[in-house]
C-alpha cells in the first residue's frame, strides 16, 4: 500500500515536507569538445608574410577538407601584386577611424551581393582605409564563384558546401564570407565543423583576411552557443589583433561561455572586456563603434565573471562604468549581485538586493527567486529557504519581511565597504519598512528541486523523497517534478549507497514517461563505481547507449576510468580512454589526471609521464598544479626522489609553485628512499615558504603546512637523530594549531636512540664535537618528557646550526 501526500496550501506549524518514498540532481551538461583554435594573420597588400607559428595548431581534431589545385593558384590566392594576369588597383582614402570596424579588404566581384539576413550583419561596408578591386581573367573561376553565390543567395547551404568542396580553386572573399555565415547560422555540430574547416584552410594559406567581420562574428556566436569557449575566444582575440572591432553580441557571447568554462575562463573573459572597451574609448565618434559598444548584457557577462572570481572591487568598478556607456542595471544584473554576495559569504545582504530591485522599480522575474532560494540553500540555511517558499505558496507579498526576520547577522557598517556602495539601502535598514512585492509569485518546480538538493546535501533522504512525492500531487503544472527533480532523488539515494532505491526511481521515471538524461545515468555510474561494482556500472553504460540511445560524454568515461582505478585495473582505465577518443569525445583535464593517477598507483610513473606529455600537447586542456602533483606522487611512491625533484623543477619553470600536497609527496618519497639528508633540504624550503617575512615582498605564495607533511618530516628527523630540526618542526606544528604525536616520537626515540651518547670511552675531542648534538638530544627528551639532565634555561634554538 502506498501513502501519498499533497502539499497543504494553508499555513501549518510544519510545512516541509510530507511522507512518502523518491530524487534528481541537475548538473550543467558539459560543453562539447573545443575545436582547433587559430590565430589569423594580419592583412598586407604587398610583400610576403613570414609563416605564422600558432600554438593552437598542435593537434588536429576536426574533420578538414582541403583541395589541392592542379593548376597555379588564381590571382586572389597570392599576396604579391606583380607577375599575375590580373590588375590590382589600390585606393587609400583617408581613414575615418584608427580601427577597422569592417573588413580589412573590400573585394568587388561581378555578382551583386544580396542583403544579409542576420541581425549581426549591420556593419557598414564603406569608408575603409584600404579597398582592393580584383578582376579575374579566368572565365572558369568566375563561373564557379557565380554558381556558389547563386546557391548561397537561395539559401541552398548544403549544395553550396558541396560546390565549395568540388571547386579546384579557393572561392572569392564574398563567397567565403557568406558560406561561413550560413554555416554558422545553422547551429549544428556538423555545420560548425565545416565552418571551422574553412577557417583552418584560410589560416594555413595565410588568407584569413578574405573573411569579413560579420562572418567571424557569427562564427564566434555559434562556437560560444555550442560550448566551444576557447575557440570563440580565439576568434574574438584574432579579430582584435587584426584591427577588427567585433560585434557586441559576438564578444559578449564569448565572455559568457568563458565564464562558465571554469579554470581561467572568468579571468580571460575580463581580459576580452578590457580589450574591447579600451579600443571603443579611443574612437571619438561613437557612431563608428556603435555595434561594438558594450550593452547591459555585456556588462552582465563581465559582472558574472567578477562574481565567479569573488572580485568585489572589480565588480564595483564595472558597475560604476555602466552609465558611461548608457547602460542601466536590469534584473539580471542584481541576480548576479546575489551571486557575488553568496561568494563573499554575505547572507545578510540577500534581502537588500531584492529590496534594491523593488526600489528601482525593475520588473522581477522568477530567476530572482530561484537565486534567493539557491543562495540560502548554499549557505546551509534551509529553514529560511523553506519559509520563503511557504510564504510564496500562501500568496503573500511580504517576502522581504520574511527574509529580514531571518537575518540574525547585523555586521557593523561604516559606508566604506564595497557592498555599502553597491547596496546603499543596506546601511540603515531599520529606518525603512520592508517593501512589498508588486504581485503574488508562486513557487515552481525549480524552487522545490533546489530545496530537494539542500535536503540531499544534508543527508535527509526521507525529506527529499517526501518533497518529490508532494510535487507529484501538485495541481499546478509548473510545480510538477521534471527530470531534474527525479535526478536529485537518484543522487540522494546514491549518496547514501542505496543503489537499489536509485534504480527504482529510474524505473519510475521510465514508467511515467519522464525521460532520464545523461546526468541521471552518470550519477548511477558514479554510485556503482564508488561501491566497486564495476560490472553493474558497465550494465548501466550499456543501458544508457542501447536502450535509451544516450551517448556517453566525458563525465561518463571519467567515471568509468576512476572506477577502474579503484579496483586496480589500469589496463581497463586505459581501454576506456582509448574508447573515449575513438568516439570523438575530447578528453578533459579530469580525464588526463585520472588516467595519470591510474598509472601512478600501479607503479608505472613513466606511463603517467607520457599521459602528462599528451596533456601538454592538447590545446583544449589547461595544465594545473593537480596534474603536476599526480606526476610527482607517481615517482615518490617508488622512492624515486631525484626524478620527482626534476619534475618539481619543471613545475617551477612552468610558473607553478609547489603546494602542500607536492611537498607531502616529496616527504613521503624521501621516507621510502631513506634519504634523511633530502628531508633537511625539503624542510628548509618549506620553512622559507612558511615565513611571512621572507615571502611578503615576493610573488611566491605563502605556504600553510598541514599535519601530514610536518608529521612525515618530523618522523624522518627523529629517526635520523636530527633532533634540532625535529624541534623546529614540532614548534611549527604547534604554531599552526597541530598537536604533535608525542607517543609515536617517544617510541621511535626509545627504540633507536636510547643508548646514544652513553659510551664512556669516547675521547674528549669526540665529546666536544658532538656536544651540540647531545644538547639537542637532551632538549628533545625534555620535550618528550623522558628522564634527562636538561633544564629549559640552558637551551635556545639558534638560527645557525649543523642540524
């Protein structure tokens, strides 16, 4: 018998949730693999350009179709204006602007160019610093171009692409630009690959200047929408380098995609914003750069990057620059501000962001309430999130009062804080009454699902299931559970190891017609791999591909590779890696580091090094300190300290500083190799990194040692009778709030050094030489609490010593 529960629409003492069994966690789907990037050449009219060596063309992973002509290149494929059958007339009118807002070259051909249909094709085609008119004497060439232009004007893109492939020569600039535009507008993976193959061909032949700005703008937008953040960014950077000013829709789309990509994406996004706005400010006539001027959407993308980085000062600076470009904050701007407050840990400011929106009479949207609920759940304050959702269910408009009443934090405000300038209404909130919402807003399935995720993170599986069951009995269709809700329930059961219940939820989804997605199956894969049930994980993988027709992605393969590592199957991990590449799925940073870990744990550091070298060659992946640490750990596990030290030197040369995990691996390797002298050198480096005085004037980040690192170093020093260094290390442990393990050190001392300095036949000269070591040993015994003749007033740690 099944018990069902509906959500009570009347206020009751306990509103969340009601009884029954069922979950879904919705992660953003990982972007497709980024295609090969390029750096276009700049435009010249005469002379021969040196060959560009682009760092992005080190790996080819796109299908590229090139045609090798059987006859000499037509006139427009050359860069010299002599020794060719055509005539070239160059006109150089006085430029209107120091920047080219259009094509570098305006090429006039016989057919008339029809009007573009894209909203981005709004840039003027006149008054350029350079205009080149090319007249071809080859009738076959003109005929082929005319055919291609006719097909493009009729929007026969597929036939135009085939004509391009069959053409023995490179089409003219107009044909190429229109073909790239139409391929970009199709917004499919295949069409995007085709457009990118044209770009690669032009880059190879140093003829990227044949494309106009509109085609590059549209390609950047298409790449960003497809999730190719690095490729979209490379197009924008190349346009800026070549003198183009990209359309605001193009460069803001690239920024948004970069911010979502993680790693250095937000930083790179802000660099693009700075580059574009700096060039826009240099132009005196605003009409010339009207298409490139940042709008509110562009500012929101930049502010989102700041929020992602937690950079409050830069956020305030950009927020203050909006009026300079005639931009006004909208509701999305303040939603991003909520994100910044959450990153800064300022839960008390959430309500004041909402009040600021109401104060400025900006129309609200449901995403604002989604952001508020998600923020409180992120803070772990599920009770406030529940009260807010309950108030909305009751049709109340005093949401601001509900949130104010939940504010128990009242920090001292002096008006000089960044948030005081962003939210002046938060300085003296007691002087004003909380405003009311302009109308009633009802909670939807996204808000309920966010609460479910909060329950799941706290291990409240029963509450997660009850919320899902309550959603199923809602009459409002907007509150019905979707695939995200069910995936959250699956995730909740997986988290507590209840894989059978998780499979029941998946079966329920299939029964009621809610389509499980790739994320749902990836969560199941992770659950089985964590429980070392690799065979069942393989069954889920098969079910996903064959029964549900869902192609696995990089996350799926990363999970399976990690599962193979957990069962010590490095061959299986490598097999999945090869299968992943054979399917055309680009390995991610996690893929490489996971595979490196597999070889490192199996005692094959050289293979891990080969994987690392492949990672270095992949332009889509950014190396980080985690990858270096995995490589160092692989050698240290075998006691190969010298090889590990060479890796650390390479790491430093590449601009990465060893962190506490790096030093911990080295210390463990030194212990395995029984080289206590190396421990002294390592401790000196660690001690220097921990010193504020030595690091304050340097770019090297300060190191905060952990218990594992210091314990291994102290262990090595005690065993090697380096008691002076051992005392320094235990002093460092106590300074950092770490309790030294005196019991272990006492046992080591008694077992290894209890008879030290007890010889009665040592000469006086020998006794004098070892007097300092003897005093250090007595001091260490005193610290341990062992019987000794040492008094504290007789001992000081001197900065200079042999041990």
